[in-house]
């Protein structure tokens, strides 16, 4: 979704029913109460629907002695968290939006490390993904 032009703050507002399949539009209300619409690609639409159905998340082996599977908590939002995501290891996060932002950042960092593609982190700053990194868009 970052590749589609959404920001992490936009992603916080996405709900299970934000995607209108026939028109391929995301409709959501931003943090200020403004209704926004965003056209997405077919690939993004497929990934969105897969995320809705996702019930588990693999935590890469780099973080633990071996990879493990975490159960995602059911939510009306698109971004689902694990129980570990609710616990702020060092940040003492108590706000749900902060926990979700932290989850987005951590998962993108893990992808960047896994693919040895630090340029993926540019997406967090609203940057465009360089052509050399486009191959990671749907990995």
C-alpha cells in the first residue's frame, strides 16, 4: 500500500470494508475526519483481500532463535496486531494507533532486512521506491 501512495497514517484508518472491489477504490476517513478515496491496482486489491483473511504472521528467525508463527488478533481494521505488538517493549505504547504504526514500521524494516533492500525504508518517509527496488513490491 505504501507503493500505491498511502502513508502509514492512511493505513491506520483502513477498515475491513474500506475496499470497493468493482471500482478498486479505498474509501476511508482520515484522522481529521475528511473522507478520502484512493484508486489501487489489481495487485494491491488482491493483497488487501488476503490481509483481511490473514490469521497468522510469521516472525522471522533473525528476531528469535528460530522463526515462529504468531496469531493475529481479530479486528475491524485492516492492520491486525499480534499480542506482542500490543506490548511496547521499550516504548511503553498505550495508544492503539501508536501500536499499529509501530507494527507497520517494524514489519517494513523486517522486509527490508530480509531482502537486503534498505531503500524500502524510504517509503516510510513518503519517498518513491527506486526502480532498482521495484522487484520487491509484491514479494
